[in-house]
C-alpha cells in the first residue's frame, strides 16, 4: 500500500526497487503502466500508481563525481538531499535550493522543480540542474540540459515523473563558509504588514519565509512572524561555534503511533498558534544551524502521524503579485469554517523558469496543512475556485484532489507538456493516480 506524505487515499501498487541504472529496463518491462518514486515526500497521489508499477529509486543512490572548483556534483537520482548535505557541507557546499525537508531525492526535487525559502532570490531547483540522464518509457537514454534536448529538459523539470525515470543528474551546489544561517525575526501585525515587509525587505536576505496565524481575524487577519536570514560567514560565527563551522544532523524523536483524530482540533491549533506568536519576538542576528532553520519538521520522525490514520492535505496556493487579496479570501474562508491549519506559512516568490509544469510564479505562496475531516475535498475545491478567480495556481507536489479542468486552467502550458510527453511515450506506459485524475496522460477509455 502506498500513499503520499499526507496519507490520504492509499492504494495497492506493485513496487519494484532497481538497485542500479542497468536494472531499469527489466524493472519497466512487460505491460501496465509505471511511475518513478523517490522518498515519497510529495503529499498526494503523485508517486502512487494503483494496480500498476511504482519504481522505488532510492537504491540508486551513488555519488558519481564532484568538481570542487565549480561545486557541480553528479549523482544517481535516488541520492537524498540529506546525503548531499552530509557529504558536501563539510567541504564547504550547501544545496542551492532546498524544500522544507531533506528527505527528498534529487529525482523528486527535479520532477517537482522544488522551491525553497530563497525562491525570491534564485528561483527553483531546476535552475541549478546542469544536466540529467533520462530513461524514457520506450527504454531510450536521453541526456538533457537547458541547451541539449531542451524541450524534454523543461518538460521533465516539474513534470511529475511523466517523461520517464531520471537516472542521474549534475547539480550545481552553492559555496558556504559555515553551516549556519543568521536569522532576523520580525513580528507582523497582519497580512498587509507581512506582505509590505516582504516586498520591501526580502532583497536583503537570501532566505525569507513567514509563519502565519491562520485563525486570527479582523484587523489581525494574517498576523505573522517573518523569519529571514543569510548564510553566516565564518567571521560572523560566535566563538562558541567557531570550532565546528559545519555541524552535522541532530538526533530525531519519532511519533510512535497515529494520534487519535481529536488531538488536532480548532482549539488545540489555536493554542499552538497563540504560543508560537508570543514566543517569537522581533529580534535580530540569531545564529541558527542549517538543520533547525531549514528543516524544523524533519526533527520529528513520522510527524505525519500527528494527523491520525485519515491523514491530511497540504494545500499550497500561489497568487500573482497583483491578486494578493485572494489570500485574504482564503484566510477568511478558513477562519469562517474553523478549518484550522496547524502550520501555515507564506512567502514571496520570484521569477518563474521555463519548466512547462513548474509551479512557481511571481507573487506570494501560502501553505496550509488541513486535517482530513469530513467535507475536506469539497472545501479544497472551494479554495481552488478562489485561486482560479485570482489567477493563481496549486502545486502538483501538494495536490490530492484537484479537478482536471481546474488544473488545465491554471497551467496554460499543459498542451505543450502533453505534446512532448506523447512523443516520448507513444504507448502511454507512464502514469500515476494523479496523472490520470488530472488528465496529464491519456486515460484509457
Ligand atoms: C515536510 C515537507 C516539506 C516540504 N517543503 C517543500 C518546499 O518547501 N518546497 C517544495 O517545493 N516542496 C516541498 N515539499 C515537497 C517535496 O519537496 C516534493 O514533493 C519532492 O518532490 C519530494 O521528493 P521525493 O524524492 O520524496 O519524491 P516522491 O514524493 O517520491 O515523488 C514526487 C514526484 O517525483 C517523481 N520522481 C521521483 N523520483 C524520480 C526520478 N528519479 N525520475 C523521475 N521522476 C521522479 C515521482 O514520479 C513523483 O511525480 C515538502 C515535503 C515535505 C514532506
């Protein structure tokens, strides 16, 4: 049984674990459809293929080469972001872009063109992919780069695994002097306040994100804590830390069982939000290790159990700069329906890249975690409507239940994507539950 990280709609799949690229053609032989899977950190049904094959590529995890002059690493696609940090941070390199978890693979990071807290400054993961090797559904190996097979490159960056299996990739890391980030915290009294500060001040920071209290109402709607930072230079490390400029991963606690559904309710979430806001005062220059700043959730293993057996949805809504009042409408609906989000964050997004289905657009993105209570799917469709009315879009890595027509309206380059895909996969061998639901692939009659 496989599901995404949100654990909604698990499905039985045939899981195959090729241990090396040379096993891929056997792993995909025969009939039926297949889809690649990394560490299963997408939230919905993107790496699930009911009744069909799923290629778990996490055993394809060899480092293949590293150029210490340019910081370009070549690795198999199943290498995790954690392994890249563990290997290259002690050599003075960090990921150029990272999502809020290090338990994602390089293949997954490309297939979703993931973005991080520095999207406003540098864009998404695909911008740092020098090249990759793709095995198509027909079993051909294609080397792709922005200037080689570039159509396939930009269909694969953000293409949800639907152009083939990424076998290996060359990714440009960023040089850093330490494994610390110097963070400034600013309390913002409402949505206008946080958006204005992000708009005017983000350019001074490599990283910027705001936690947002999605239960606050009236004049406090959208009250937030902005958390912005830059990599700490060696000269900025306090003496106590200067002996160890590249700290390693900390030990993790685990949630040992599924919490009962009632634990996360509007009252407990309201209390959490209140405490979070009160604990985070405006203060400057807090030197924080990379693990704490980038991956707070990773510190609790299996934290998705907190939402109980029924799981949860993460809803990510990105609005163009000129339509930020859509965020107000979304927050008002949340507040009115008491569908509290335990963790909600908002961040400013920079320029998009050429990925045909890549998610980011310039504007603001809001992330909400919503427990799977009755009526959730209808509620998410209602939020999709608000998004559409404001020219916004949802994110495939987070989507669990969007309708095909909604997605098509949000992603104007879907037709181009389908054309490249159909050329690479004329027999429709690649598919996932999400791809069938959203009609990203031909659905058999
Ligand atoms: C706590 C948490 C925080 C997150 N924060 C962010 C964030 O800040 N920004 C963001 O953008 N995302 C974020 N995500 C989402 C996550 O980064 C993406 O879903 C990422 O793609 C997960 O990688 P994975 O290896 O687990 O891929 P999976 O979830 O296993 O698969 C995701 C997609 O990638 C495809 N895929 C995987 N490997 C390959 C391959 N080798 N070849 C071809 N296709 C492949 C799959 O077919 C599927 O379509 C977060 C997720 C979690 C759980």
